C-alpha cells in the first residue's frame, strides 16, 4: 500500500500530466502589461533608463586592452553622472532623490550593458557614497556627498584584506588614536593586512573609506570606518602605497587595486561616527552598547550592495537568455522527418528544458527581487531620515538580502554557462557577447559576500527565529509543540507522521500537479523539516564539551547550507505566486501561472531525491512531475517572444551577432 504524502490518484502519471498542461499556446497577452508587472515598484525609473540611456553605453568591450577599457568606463561614468539617476538613493538635502530603490533599479538597468560600468558606478555611488551616507554624520555628508555625486570626488571602499576575506571582524589594519595630535594613525601591520581587490584603488580614487581596528587609550574597540585621502594635490598621499591587481577574468574596465598604509595620519573627524565616536581626549562612546552588535549594525547599514548585486546579476542573466533564445528560434539542426526542412533548435524538448526552465526561474527571481527592493527602500528611507530601523526587521532583511544575492548570482553563473553551451561554437565567439557575460558575472558569487558564507548566514537566521519560537511558548504551548500543533505554525509535517498522514488525510493532496497551494506546501514542508532537524542537531552539537564543539558544529555545514537554500526556494516561490495574485490582467496572469508551474515543478523535479528519501513523494508522482515539466516546456515554447518582451531589453542593448 502506498502511504506517502502526495500519492496521485492515477497510475498513469505521464497521461495525467499531459492532460493538465495541454499544448495550446493560450490567449495573446498585452506585452506592455507583462513588462510593467515585471518592472515592479520602480517601473518609472526603468522606463526612464530605456528612454535616456544612449546606445554607446552598451556594446562589447572584451576586445579592448585594459587601458582602453578603463578609459572607456571612466568616460561612460561621466556620461552617467550627467544623465542623473545615480543620486536617487541619497537625501534630497544633499541633492538626492530620497529613493534608494530607484537608485538600485537604475543600477540593475546598467546590468543590460557592460558590467564594468555597472560595477564602477556601484563602487562610487553605492559602496563609497553609501558608506559615507550610512556611517557618517552631518559633517561628512555636507563635505563629501555633493562632491561625490558630481564626480568631483572619486572614492573607493577598502574593506577586504589579502589575508581576511569573509572574516571582516578579524581584519588587521589599525587606526590608533593619537590624543596629543587629535589624529588617527592608519597602519598596515603586515602584507596579509593589505587592502585588496579594491575597485578604483589602482588609478581613479582620490579617497577611500577604510575599515580598520580602532584603538584608543590602548584599548581595542573593533572595526570602524575612516575617510582616508589617497591623493593630495594630484599626488599619492604620504604613507599610502597603491598597487594594481592587473588584468582579471572579467570586469577589466575597473581599476581594482591594493592599498597599504604606513603611518598615514588623518584627523579625528575622519572617523565615520554615526555609531561610535572618539572625543578629543580619546574617550570612546557609542549608542550601541555591545561591540558585537555595533559591528553588525555597521555592516547592516551597507546591505544595499548585496541587493544591487542580486539585481545586476539578474539583468546579465536576462541578456544571456534573450540572446540564446532568439538564436534558438532561428538556428536549425538536423533534417525533419519527411524532408520538410531542418528542425529549429527551440523545437527540441531538450533545448526547451535547457533554456525555458531557467527563463521561468529568472521570472521567479525577478519578482522576488522586486519584493526585496521594496523592503530595502522602506528601511533605507528610515535611515535617510536619521532614524534607526527596528532591529528585528533589520536583521530579517539582511538575511533576506543575503539569500537573494546567493540565489541570483548562482543562477546567473549556471544560466549564462548554459546559454553559452546552447549556442554551440557561435556562443564561444566574442561577438556573441556570451563570453563577456560569463566572465564578468563569475565574480558575483564571491564579492559582496561569498555565497557559501552568506547561505550559512541565512540558515543561522532561521535557527534564531526557530529558537525564538521556543522562548515565546508557555508550558501549554510547549506541550502542544511536543505533540503536533506547532507543526502547523512552523515545523510542518513531522517525519514520524509522514507514513500515516495519507491514510488519515488522503483527500488533502490534489490530483492536479498544477495546484499552487500544493506546490508551495511541498516547499514549505521541506523547509520546516530541514530547519527542525537542523535545530535538534545543533542543540546536540552545542551540548558537547567545549573542546569537541567546533568539530561537532562543523559537521553540520552541509545541513546549514541545505537549510539556507530551501528557505530561499520557498521565499522566491511565494513571491512569484503573490505577483500573479496581484496581476489584474487575466491573460498575463494565465501566462505567468504556466511560467510559475514550470519553475516550481522543475524545482521539485531537481530535488526529487530529497522528497523520495523523506517519503514526501511517490515514484509515480516523481515521474508525473517530469512529464508535467516536459508538457509545460511544449506549452510555453510558442510564448517565448512574449516572455522575452517582458524583460524589456531594447534590441540595441543586446550587442550580439546571434540576435536576428
């Protein structure tokens, strides 16, 4: 007897799936309405970019030398400064637009072009300017913001060190306060503490926001940020040592470099002092009591960078998909039976699976990115007003941003590689633009936070929330948790009940694989189970003797990463479903429902091993899901042009010979 949680009502999964997703193309859609929905909350800013960005901001650049590419990027950045839009994320008091989401949406639009320009603008107006605004106070804002917005002051962001990547709390650069001179002395104690990979450091930057260990009165106060001049009167400042990282795999329009400091003196006011200050006599003060909380508060104020990278990665992915899909619609391969010409690549099911499944996932991530962008805009507007966001909401947002950055950038890496392969030898040519997209986005998985580390951050946030659920329960609540009731609010279906659940609740599982509630419930159930079992294992590991604790927790790394991933899967899926629900055009909603089905069923198919191992799925249903994915690919193939139109990429921006 079959007793798993999603037993289908039929033993003919392939036939059932085919019935559920017929081959009919469906009603025509209003492409403008589709694009408007995908553009999301900041549609006006995206339309402005499509209208105002000159064509010469877009074009293949990988044939250029390093010098030529850097010079071109520098000129393009000046053009961008003249066009405006970069200032949107800043306070109107200093010439901004009080719209952090609007600024990031412009950054995302730059992702349809040369990524070097996108990242160069992000360094100047996102990282450097963002740090000044988020971590500084009135004196820094008045002196620096108007100038950096006009590109009269070019800056960089010096956090990462050669020997300290993700471990920012352990960076070695020091800033020792000299009370007699009322100056901080910035020093690089050894080569491992050299600031590295810093965009703008090799040539362009006049000043840097430098993260260093603050020492005052002989006491170490942790990592703080300082404004440090790199050039004085056109020459490198005394004690500053600059190096060039040289040519890279991609992004060669950016002058990444190395910085070290030999007793560089900066005034006491160089400390970006929103969260901590040092008085003239060296007295340290901070509105944040805990050093650990202060560190994470400062880093949390800079989370906009991760949101930006997530969106930029999706723009590059959309570009690659449009190039590959338009090529697949006209390229033929092998004779059609009966001698009626050759078969178009996109008519092959294998090719549809290669490209239409990632197209569906790109739609899903785009809707989730819009939700993230709206959340970021609300929180940063609080910051612009000089206030602090509610801590719990801020922490939840940071985990959300980390998870989206992981999902979008790993999706970009996989999808752009698939697009390259799907275009064969032509996709390997520089003129296709795919090699440059691949090279430029590869580093997205490691900058603004290594993806593996960020996924652990997401999982630890889930564990914190899970523990909070326990702390909020009274005695009766604990008793209910120990039985079953808590499962409905957090932990989901318990593994112990999975075998008997279908006998008791046989009617709960729909026959229709396209039932949205069932699809979302499958993802939520997986997340609940993974987090619940992780929490139990983590409690056991932490109860071990201190000498054994590190190894015990380290043994859970695979489980941590799985927890982070399945959480993001669920969040993205729910964002897609919510976008369809708020769509007021029934034809667009119907098309997007098919796209959502493809994304979710392909996701279930990819993880069917987990569902089968944990008895959440029968082998018959697993086969039915595969048949349903195939049927959806067939169904959506005639809608490819509609879905690409939803991206809204002007044809001239594609800059690829593969686009007819």
